């Protein structure tokens, strides 16, 4: 999409690629980048031609964290001349309205949008991923790293705390002890340690990174039903917070019943029997079941 200034968005053969594109600033995160990332995921979800999304960085970094060009006022939005929030939650009496929209964390807006994605998201981490560069990865489904990549949950070293919903995502991905060790120390660590800690699923030579991400995306795009993928993604993520396997059973049962009646299920079985590639007829635009999104029902609130 040509109207983006800090990312690039391109679609080819069913794969959308989102590239963070401030290479001279190591792809440092800004309010503009936040808005553009959200818009890119909106575009991917709205396009039935897109079957998977790859996110990577231009140049030698994935994302070096928040843009620190405002110096000491970087995170003190109310006292910045260029307040990126455009408003202040400080009341006339000096107290803070903590539910004001201007309090909301920008990184969290991005990760929540990724969390809601109908398409699988593959992170191709080409270089340093620090601060929001690390936490935005957590809502992505498959994370692969170049052997030159480095990671850092550096918040305590900057006098702030982990953001972008990472207190929910990170312990679920790597376990509470590993999450706390990385966040307590704030140190930057290599791709090999990220692999050992299960933050990434694979480390490959830098020259092979995009090809490997494309290989994974193609496997999804060429062989699976889009509606099944969209449902599976939300079922897996949302059941991480379920209180009981019975919660999963309720949704599994609805999904299996509705999918079993679909043209996709018929095509999936017959293509297997007839030993031919499947041509799934349904799209996320018109094929999502009537119980979706189930988490908005009162009993799942």
C-alpha cells in the first residue's frame, strides 16, 4: 500500500509481507509505525487472497525498540512538545484518568490487533529485536530468527516495565521463570538463547531467513482451509486463558459440528481420497460460522 511511510506492505501469491521500514533508525517504533501496522493487519484480514502474513525488518535490524529521539521525555508523553497521544489524561485537579484513551500503550494496540488476526502470522526476525521490537513478536504465531538476531526485554534498564501485553504473552510462551529472568536482567541475548528458551522455534543463516519464512507460509497457503486456519488460530490463543478443558470442549464441539457440514470439509475428505490438491471453496469473508466470535457472548465475557 503506497500510503505507508514507515512500513511496506506487499502481497504476492497469497502471502502478505509487512516490512518495518526505517532502516536508518534501526526500524525504531513510533506512533506512525503503530498506526501503519494496525492498518496493514486490517488490510490482510480484509483480503481473501492473503493466506498468511510475514513480518520482518528492512536493513540490519528487526526493530531496535521505541524511538528515543525525544530523550528524557521519550515516555513522558504529556510533557513532550510533540505529544504523540494528542491528548492528556491528567484532570484539572492533577489526578490521572487511567481509563482515558491517551493512557493506552501503543505497543499493546499493535499486539492486540495481531492477536485478533484471521490469518497466521510468521515473524522473520532479521536482526536486533529489542523492547517493543521483542514484545510485538509475542502475538505472532511462528517466530524464526536469523543467526544474527538478538533480543532484549530491556524495560527495567530504561526505568519502565514490559508493555505490549507481554506480561500475558511472554510467560505463556517461555514459562514464568524464563520470562522473569529476561525481564529482570534486561540484558540483550543472542538467537541461540532465544531458541533454547523457546522464544523462537528455529534459527537459520541470515541469508536463508526470508526463504524459510516463505516456505512455512506456502505450506499453509497451499494446503489448508482459510476458515479452519482462522478458527484454529483463535481457538488456540484464547484457550490459553481458559479455566477448564470444558471451555475448550464447548468451542471444539461447535467448530467441528459447523465445519463438518461445510463445503471445505467435503472437499478436504474427497481431495484426500482422490489423491489431488484440495480447492477449498470457503473464505473468511463469508465462511466464518455463526457462533464466531464466541468470546463476545456473555458467558465468555
